[in-house]
C-alpha cells in the first residue's frame, strides 16, 4: 500500500515515521496503537494528502497564497485577524471532492460496524504535519471537535479542521517558527469518543523546573478540554519515577466541568458539591497512569506530554494523545534558576503556581475580555483570567504572564514555557485572583520560580526577561573541590545571608532562630501574645527566615526551632514575667520540653506559623526544620503531633531533623527514626552529657574533648542506626572545624554532611576532599585503614 497517496489510513497502519503523511498527533496515535500495549481509542486519519487534494481541487491553495502575501506585519493584530478570517471563509465555502467525501463516509461506517453502533460518537482532532515535534510544539494551534455523531457532521467537522489550519494563532506561530505556510498540511483524526468522568494531562518530567526524576499528572472532572484551556485549576500530582511515591499532591477546587451531551456536542455543568474538593484520582489510578507514562517515555526515548481520560462507566483509563515534550528537551540540562533576592518590604499581591520559571518586573496590563487585547503593549505583564490559542501573538510580546485559572498543563503554561516567558497560573485557587487584585498600569515583580507576584520593582530584583533559564550562583575565582560529603554552613544573622550565599556551600545546615528574636524582635513571644501582637511576631520571624532562604535558594536551609534557656529568654522584653529561675538552665526548660508545655505551646505555634508562611506564602520550599534538645520518644511524638495539627508535617520537600545532643538520642535512635528524616549532631552538648562535664566550666575544660572514645562510639552508632532506616546524619558542632582527625573519623564513619561556620568552609571542603581521595585510593589498592580505636557499640 502506497500510504503517501491514500485519502484515509487506519491507526494500526501508521507509525511515528509517518508525520508527513498524517501529522504528528495521528502518527503518535498510530505508534501507540500498533507498537505499545497502552490503551488508545480506535480510529482513522483523513490524511495530509487528502488535505492537499482538497486545496488543489477546490482552487483554494492559490487564493490562500495571495492572501498571505497581504500580511505586511505579523505583529499587527488587526491585520492578522482580517486576513485570517478571509482565508477561513474561503476554505469553508470551497467544495470538497466527491471521492474524499465517500472515503470519509465509508471509514466512519466501518468504524461504526467495528463497535456495533449505527452512529458512534467521535472526537475529530486536527493533526498538522509540522506539530508535536521535539523542537516545535503547535499545541492548540488548530481546532478539535468533541462528541460528534453522524456522517454529515463528521464530514463538516473535517472541513472545519482544514479551516483551522489558518487560525490567527496558527498563521502567527508558523511565521515566528519559520515554517512555510504552504508546506504545512493537516490531517483530521477521527477517533472514538471517551465519555470521560475525569481527564487530564501528564508530563514525564517536572515541567516547572526540568527535574526528570519526577513526572507530573494533572486532572479534573469531565472532559479534558477545561484542563488544557485553563478554565479550571486541576488537581496536581508529582510522582517519583523510581519509587512511584506521590511526593506532592495538590487538590484544588473544581467547581465546573465540561461534559458530553447525549444528543451530541458538549456543555459546561457544575461539579456536585461532594466532588469539588475531592481528589480526581485514586492511588491505584495514579500508579496506573504513571505506569503508562513510563512505558510511553521508554518507547519514545524522550520526555513526553500525554493526554488521558477515565471512562465514566467502566473506569478504564485511555491514552488520548502522546507527543514529545518540547521545552525541557531543548534545554539539555540547563535547569538551575538563579533566584533574585526580594526585600522583606515587598508586598505580596497574589500567589499561584509557577508554570514557566523566571523573574521579571514590568507594568501590568489587566485584560478581562478578548476585545481588550489590542490595548496590550510590548514589555507589559499580561494579567488575565486565562489565555487561549488566539492570544499567542500577544503572549509573544509579554514580559510575564499571570492567570487566574489553569494548571501546569494549560495553554498559558505550555506556551509560556516554549516562549521562555515567566508565567504564574491559578492565582484564584491559591487565594486572590490576579485580575481583581492587580490594578491596570501598576508596576509588578513576577517571581515565577516561587509563584509569587509582588507590588513594585525593588532594586534587589534582577530583570530576567532576556535570560529566563538563569545562571548558577557564581563561585569565587579560587577553585573549590567538589566533595561527596555535603558541606553546609551555620548561620545566625539573616543580614549576612546575601554575603554567604556566594560561598560554595551546599546550603545552611544550622540556622539559629534565637538570633532573630534577640536582633529583630527583642520581645518575649508570650509577652507579644499577651499584647495581641501574635501576627507581628510571625511576620518578623518569617521575614528573617525568608531572607536566608531566598539568598540560598534552591539550596536547603535547616532552621533550628528556638533553643533559648530560661535565663536567655528572661533577657527579652517581658521575659521576666514568663520565665522561671532555674539552678541549671543548661539542663532545664529548653528545646522540645517547652513546645508541648501548656505554658509555652502557643508561643511554639508562632514559630510553626512563621515556617508555613515562608514555605507557602513566600514559596520558599527549601526550608526545613530541626527540633533541639529532645529528651524522649514521648517528647518527639508530642512535638510532631502539634506540628501536624498546625499543618506542618514531613513530606518529600520538607524535612524534619532532630538535634542529636543527648545520649538518649543515640541509644534510642532506632525509635526516634520513625519521627524524623535525619539528625544533626550537636557535638558540644553531646560531649558534655556523655562525659558529664559542664562545657562552660573552665575548671574541667581539660576533660571536655569531642574526640573522646565514648563520644566517637556514640557518633558511629548513630550513623549506623540512622542509615539502616534511610535517615541522614550531619554534624553542626565545633569539632570538625577544630580537629582534622575528627573530620576524618566522621567521613570514614559515613556521615552525610558537615555544617561549619562560614570562615571554616573553604578549609573544611579541602580537608574533606583530601580525606575522600585517600579513602578511595586505599579502596582501589585493596588497603584497609587500621582504626586505632574500637568503635563497636
């Protein structure tokens, strides 16, 4: 069979090599049908040859060529709209050849017989010969018609697909991409309709940041059109490809759905109240979809963009389309976004989902209706309810885009990523709608790395409009070695975060919260609560924490919850009213023991709220926390329960660490493991409590030594016990900064990271690199380093 001259081809006869014959969309459907086991609704393609045959026989091709020549400025919206309308009118008025009509009619009748129906419902999709390629996406450029039934309607919709080859958006896009209009042909796909109770899109890569260790699934009730168009903000699931674990699950309000009508066509309906906030997908369905996505990616050998649907009667999952992902595939690993540092005084206007990364500042243009598009000026920030394919010419001129609705796979997201324009979507589902909050003409800063829109253009915000991929943080000119052991820094003063962010550290292993209380707030938290200034305390704490997280982003920052002794708290304003006088404050009411105490719990909740504000409002998800001085399993249980009740609990991008500074933390590590993600050894307190000597007492300072065998045995035991359950171990005490032999002991014992003061970072990294090289060399030579001490517990 000479496929190049066929008017109609069935799915099983075509594959991905047939893009020139049936277009990218249909070639992919044929590939999936014939060469994979994923379920695809059956159908046929009216070929690109049939399209060219129609254009030639009807005399339309010559008319289109002449009309296109009249477009002198592709960025002139009025001119583009006028010529596009004339071209589409010419196509719709042209007569389709009889043999093409008969070919479509006979194929539809054969499809009907295959499923035992007289007039099956079908979806008719446009499939251009220059779409769905790894280096160009024509997503949404041509039209799709759903729930079509009957021969006459099928033929009519095929002709409408032909006309959609010359929508304004398609003409504009081809021009900008350098495609010759007359070289592009269109195939119309006629595919059995899936009557979806739920549908959506999935990518085999995290499209927000290019992380290919994860895949994304988005879905909503009804047909998938409202997900793609951005009418609804869909549920979103981020799945770890290796483990299959859902690392992030966002369930949004889905108040409307797009559904089929029994007589044909579709309409919008309200979602039943009990389903509005319910997850579209069950755990089993998530895993099934993820399995199909991985199989498709493996077959194609590249990142994939896939549409899916679930049948309302059978619950069967169908794969409707699959195409190569077109944005991150071209970036070749350039996935690190440089985060500008916003001032604490920046006012947050709205928040949303970061759909296309980058940070820009500019003047807002709020567009509430398509007839206002012509008011848009190049370089403005487009703020609108949602975008549609016809908006591409305007989107191309935008410096940034903010939409009220939509998810990661809606039109605004996909096009913005391809154009390299920072974009935030779904602001309404995250709080306030951009179109009602942002005023026309006001200056904005769009942080599409974290999904936050700020008022104004602070000096600290760098304009990334010409470099949305960003650059990595610049390192000092001196070459600093890379180490397998992560080297963090300890930090107290948030004002130094910007300075230290330029260091080649792996993040902040210990951020001391106490510094914010003594330097920025000066008042006791219970005193502020009694004065009805709880929010002020939260805001000030969040501002200080956020300053460090912004400076270090995306490197992790671990905040140690407050660890003041009662004597230190008493020095804060109002502290004398709330703090007891303790004979030994060092071993008294401190750390975890305060958090669940009824006398202090409300103050601890201020810290939790500050952490949540930094992570959720500032969108700085590089912030983790650490619980200090926790004496028992009962204490860690109580503290984590309070955190969970306040909406702060462990998840894939939020770690809870435990300071290992009490012998009980070591002895009961196998039980502490169930409550935390890892440990940070506080070697000062740990040494004091193991050796029973006050670290602040000069009379016995000669006894205090972190290198004591008892301390080393404790450290080795913790590392081994933590690693058995997949927990990590760090150290944030002084010892590694002072004793090279102790650093060597830690690395030989398998410690995961070391956190030191900034002035010791360089030397610690060099020491760690040399130690790691010696260990590797010994292993290569078959040598076993003889340990001077016995560390067996």
